[in-house]
C-alpha cells in the first residue's frame, strides 16, 4: 500500500468527494447536506455572446486580406491563399452567430445538455470558472482528445450545482488556459 500515489481526492463510500471542495463552499461544508439525488435543472446560453461591431469585422477582413496577400506574394501559393481567405470568412460567420439557450440537467446519470447525456464516468473532475458576470462548470474528460464540457449557469444556482457535482466528481481548481484567454481578448 506504500506505492499508491497520494491524491487530493479520496473515494468515500458515502459519495462525499473529500476535503478538496470549491472555495465558495469551504465554510458551508459542515452545514451542507448531501444531495438528495433530485435532478438540478437550469437554462443558460451555450456560450458568452460577444457583440462584434463593424470595426471588429473590418479588422478581421484587413488581417485576412493581409495574410492572404502575404502568402501569395511570398510563396505564390494559390491553395494557401484560398485557405486563408476561407478561414477568415468562416471566423466571420461564426462570430456573427448568436448563442442558443440550452436546457441543462444534473442527475445521478450525468450531465444532460438538451438531449445529449454525458455520464460522469467520462470525466475525472470538475472546475468552476468565473468569466465576467457569468460562471461555468468545466468537466475535465478522462480521454485525451475529448474537449472539456462547459455549462454556464446563474450565480444563484451555484451552490446546488456544485453540491450535485461533488457527489460524483472531485473538484479541481483551474483557471482559463491560454487559448481561452486569447479568445476572450479577441471577443470571439
């Protein structure tokens, strides 16, 4: 038993995730009751909607044209130039898209987003990410190439969502990674 690694989260048969709980609930842990297994439901947008103005689209067009013409004049590659222009167009189309409101449900089976169920067995931990006025949960997958699953929620629902998740997954403190920070700065 000496060879087993020490982890911050230890399995306890009662379903508790141990002492590594989110900082928002540290002082409430002694009074909090285990979740009754009742599903937690909420509705939120699928991502943060950043309204881009005409200046943002003009900058995207200028950067796309500059990169495309630079590729063409440096290496005279029609294919590379076309790819740059198509990528600029795709980014513009996705930036104009507005997010849908999705229905979320946390139950004993996992996280359900609309009709798709993500079982807890796919994930190793969850993190709470503060993004401006909104808060999201990020479920970190076990599989290497599976992206994290994110779900935004209102700050008023935070306690019951964290309580439901703690029964199934350990909490992991995490910040936005460099790609996420870059997309926030570009307002994409």
